[in-house]
């Protein structure tokens, strides 16, 4: 029985947990070339702490977890943690968001874990030189290896995360939709947000939800909207006869907040009710000060109750109104 409700009538059953703040890429839209100020290791949640937090949340009704970062696979022993988490019988799904660079060597092992139903692979281009410009690393072939394996996996659903970047990769939007012609993959176009460690950029053209959709409609005479789950982060479509689907995530224009079912915990253990809040409390410090599971449960129930109505309200409530944290610290 779910016990996590907010005062706007929403039920929370989905946790996004950041495994680390570190990453082996330096995507331009996520962090500066020199990287972020990565925290000392002892400030990161340990895997035991992550396991305990997830267990307690799952006893309150969370049945779906997404593991993200930073790059989850750069943290030593991540595979053991994945296995450990798979034994939590309250969880129906454990999904992962990854840049795919270190994934190839773990893919076969991951396929054997029943609860891993989908992997979101971040891929913003199919051109190797452009990949290097965007990520500032020469790892395109590794990511393509992961892509090729996942697209033929019978068990793991492949979703591609494509951040739509003005003047950088908008000319590839249609190429990515064409990937769904013969493959059952879900491409998701994400509005770029100023979570890049620097702050808002000046764009020549704002590629928001409407612009992205209009661009696609300019290429296809027929696009079918698809019924999605109520709490889906993307608005989804399909080109008739195509095997896969595509979706647009209004991450920045925030038109999907009404049905939000998510909470986040950052790699340092900050609890976030919303992507746009600054972090509501440190679960890590609470645990390290001796909180028991019942204390944790009460804290989660009370905090979720005050989840802001939407991302705009969360943003207004911030002490620091300048959004400039990196997505790798927040946990994308
Ligand atoms: N390193 C992993 C990866 O890239 O998939 C997981 C963490 S990353 C922060 C999670 C997702 O956030 C990625 O799909 C990435 O493209 C997206 N992301 C990062 N910075 C973003 C930004 N400024 N605006 C929109 N999406 C962003
Ligand atoms: Fe790393 Fe993911 Fe951020 Fe790219 S988007 S720098 S891969 S954390």
C-alpha cells in the first residue's frame, strides 16, 4: 500500500537515484570542460546507504527506480549494487540512464538481471566527430557498441536520450526518427536546460517542445500521438508503419508536472522533491546521525507531502534563483 502522497493528490512511486557525481564524458550541456567540483568520496552515499534508502522507500510504495548520475558505470562495484538491488522484491523495475561508454563489458550480465527492463542511452548524434565536440571525448565507437547490442536485445527496451541543442544537432532530429523505422526503439528528444554547471546560455533559436514538434511535422504528413502512462515524462508519437516511437520531453517548459510521480536522491544524499528545487534535506546526514528506518519513513512521508505543485513553484522557492548546477550533480 503506497504511503507517499503529496498535497496535490499525486502518488509517488518512482525514485531517481544518482550513483555518483563523476563522469567519463564532459558533455557541453552538462558540465564545463574541466569537469565539476567533484565531491570527496566520503561525501557520496555508500552503496549500503543507497540500498537502505531504496529499501525504506520501497516499503512506502516506490516500485520503480532509475539509476543515473554522473555516469553510474564509473563507480567501482556498481554491478554488485545492481545485483543487490535486484533482490528487493518490492521493486518491479530497475532502469539505468548511461552514456554507454563503459557499458559493453557489462551488457551480458545486465541482460540476466530480470528487473532491468530498460536502458536509456544518451546519444545526441550519429556522427563521430560531432560526438567528440559535444562530449569532448573520443568514445563514439564504444557508445555505438552499446547501441548495437541494446537495439537487438529481446529483453531490454532501448530508449535513446537526445538533448536538442540549438546550432549543434537539430539537423539530426529526423535521422533519429528514421532509426525507429525498422527498430523497436524509443527516441526521446529532450529540451536543453541550463543545468550545465554554468547557467543559462544564449541560443540562436529556442528549441522547445513546440519548435521540435513543428520541425518534425514539417517532415512527416502523418504522426500518430500515442497514449502514454499518466506519469510519462515524454509526450509520445509514432510514424505510421514504423516499429519504434519517438517522444518529446518538455524538461524546461515543464508542461508535464501535473502527473509527476518522481523524487530524486543525489549522489551526496540530498533529497529532491523536484528537478528544479535545491534539495530539501540531506538523507545522508540523517542516516549518519543514527536515524532508524521508522525515522526515515516519517521523514519521507512528511517531505513528499510538501512536493511543490510544479517545477516553476519549485524554482521560485529556491534561495539561489540562478539555475546553474550540473545535471551530473542532480542526477538526470
Ligand atoms: N551520464 C549518464 C548519461 O549521460 O546518460 C546519466 C546522467 S545524465 C546527467 C542523464 C541525462 O540527462 C542524459 O540523458 C543527459 O543527456 C541529460 N542531460 C544532462 N544535462 C542536460 C541538460 N542541461 N539539459 C537536458 N538534459 C540534460
Ligand atoms: Fe556525463 Fe551524462 Fe553529463 Fe554527459 S550528460 S557529462 S555523460 S553525466
